[in-house]
C-alpha cells in the first residue's frame, strides 16, 4: 500500500457528506470517520493507515487546516433546493435566544439538548422551510454554524480547486461508477468486487434512519422533492440568486429562468 493519506469529504450541510464519508471509510478500512471543524482537529500520525474526514469547511479553510500536509479532497454537491428541503426536516430552528438562556444555567446544555426537539415540534414545517430556504440562499448562522454562508458561496470556494467533484445525485444513480472515480483519485487498489459490496452496503435503500435525541441524520435520501414542497416564488428565488451555479452542475432550471 502507498503511504498513509488523509481523505477529506467536504460538502455543504445536507449534501451527503455523512453518507459518502462512511462509504469511503468502509473502502479504506478506517476505524471511523473523523470530524474536521478546524486545524485543531488534526493530529500528526505515523501509522501506515488512511484516515477519513468529513467537513463543511470551505476549500480555503480546509487547505489552511492541513497547512501543506498530504491529503486528498472530495467535494460533494447536491441540488440546493433539495438541500433546503432536507434541512427543514433536520435542524430544530429554535430561537437562538432560547439556547443562550439555557447556557447560563448549570447543566443547561444537557436540558436544552433534550427539549429542543419538543420545542421544534411546535413549529410548522412551512415556517422551517422558509427559514431554511433563506439560509441556503443567503446564509444564516442562527440555523446552524455551518449554514453561515450560502450554498452559492460554499460551492464557488471549490471552483478551480484540485478536489474531486462528486454529485449527490450521481452517487444515488451510479454508485459503483462514482466509487471507481474515488479509487482512481486516491490511488488505491480496491477491487471491483469490494466497490460493489461497499456501494450496496451504503446505498440509501439499505440505510436505516439514524436518530440522535429526536432528529434523523439519514432521512430519505431522495432527489427532486423540492418540486412538491416549494412554491413558484421560492423556486424562482433559487434561480435568481444561484441559477448560474446550479446550471454549472447540471441542475434543471425552469423554462422561464
């Protein structure tokens, strides 16, 4: 085997980084997926093993985190309209002032983690959807720290980079073909049989919903459900603010865009 390497799976929130990072982890026989939130997460290792990371950092932030160390970067992109719909079912959307209140109480974080989903259940899906759409379009840290910037700003940070670009939708449609791209990119000698087995093992049809304190990490894994959950004005906003970038990835636009 070649010398050990860090393989980083990066994507905007709700774009499949959790799913694809675990697929890659299985292929490289890593013990677990590591979270990369800053350069402080990196530890020097002399072990002859590959490591798998997942992150929502932008390209410049990832490069800064590794500071010249050897790594391979895979950037996963998903239709931003589906990102918005998926996020509307994932994040709690509790007012940040509520979280701030619990932080000043001894043991407040523990309590907050257990009641935020009850609070969230009192909010309508229409309200959550509107907030998440705005976050994807313009960025909103109040939803989540990783939603601080827009989908457009995030994906553009990878334009012209040396990352391997994968589309969430292609991973759904042709996982084995996409895994062969990963194999070539990281220069590993996985057999076609190993790729087929991992592709089947981690296909969305075989993934069970993962629950953490009431929220689902893996929900449906579908594409195009924005068509049934967004109104025309919301769809138009995506095409106005990020139509050029969506078209660059091959995502369909309306005939009036």
